C-alpha cells in the first residue's frame, strides 16, 4: 500500500505557489503549523520564488542574500515586491522586499548568471553513512517531546537523516560537537520545476545551520536557556539542484562573539558534488543556569 502523502509537504508547496497580485508583486501565505514568528526559511524561499518568476528560465540563480529586519506575523499574508535591477542576456539582478502592511520584514538580493563552462574545483564532501542506514527524525525525537516541543510540533515537509547525534541527544550524553551533518530531501514527490527544487533547498538551509554554534559548547535547544534569531543569510548556488533525492547539508561554526554566531554550510549531492554554500549570522544569547 502506498504511503499517505505528506500533508506538511503539500502545504509547503502551496505556500511557495505565490499569487500574482500586480506587476512584479506577489502574495504568499503561511502553513497551518507555524512558530510565533514567520520561519526564516519560508520567507527566504518565498522571496526566491518571487524573484525567479520575473527572470528568464534559462538564467540559473547565482546567489541569494537576505537581511531579516522585523519578525513576521504568521497570521497575516506577506507581500513580495520585486525590483528589477538588471536584465542582460546572461545576467539578471533582483531585489525583493517582503512586507506586511507598511512593515518591512526582510530584503533580499538575488542574482542570476549563465556563466558557461570554466575552471572547476571544490571542497570534498565529508565521509558519512548513507541516508538509508540512518534513523528518521521522529526516532531521534522519541523521548525528547518535552525537551524540544518546538521541533516535535513543527511542520516536517523535509525528511532529515542525521549522520551525528542531533543537539538534544548530544547534550543528553554530555558531549560536544563542532559540526553537524544531515541528509535532507523533500518528503515526497515535488513538481519538475527547477525553481521549486532550489526553493526547497533554500527553505532547508535555515535548519541546523546555527546548531554548531551551541554544540561546540556542549549546549542544546530545550536543555539550555538560549535565544537565537537569524540576522542575515546568504546562499551561493554552484550547480543545479534536485531536491527529490538526498543531499548532504554539512555545517560548522567558525566564530561566535558579541552575542552573535556565524554558521557556515555546504550542500553536496550523493556523488559528492558541491551544490551550494551557505552562511548565516544569528543573534544568540545564552543564559547559563546555576547548575548544569
């Protein structure tokens, strides 16, 4: 008997199917399961889709850089205003302002470039276990429902397979970890649309990228009093993305200072090719308790 379709994936695809409200103006909704603020990955993915719907199909994305300005209200739709900054045969640039009423939530810069063949090299993918041999996220959350209820109750349109202990398991064992490596892919079928495949990777890039900041110090969400909010997020796209097959998201943190932390990451396909590079700066506050 075939598995039931993932309703969270269905909702995410609906959220990414923006409504055209005017010339270069799109409106996006929220899924039924939301945190207290609009999830940054959703906002980035919707901004990317809005920009891409105004660009010639032959131009692949080069980079996406987002600055988060105000928290979004999940009870309200978001308006995405696309500004066409440049259009050439092989280049395009867009700015996308995400607004709720008069409140600017985020501003994104998106570049597109058809560069052609040239020199190639990249960092090597880490050696990890194959995703099919690893436990599902639901198994790793079993027994930790009261520790990380936000993760348990969040939508799960993406299938995760951790190659290392996730933060809450690591913390429970008393360990520390300077990196995080997790296989991800859409948890079900998605349309044959390159924009959607890339947008879903953009959505996923906002998960686990800050984890290495706290696991480096042996901390975890849920166990420790930590406040974190994304400040800015950038992706560079190196090769076409297929997100209906496993890709490895390998992240680490080079620095934390002044209550800010930087997470960096790479997406690799199963053959080891580097697909995209990620950086995210987060505002991060840790309030240590008397006992640990």
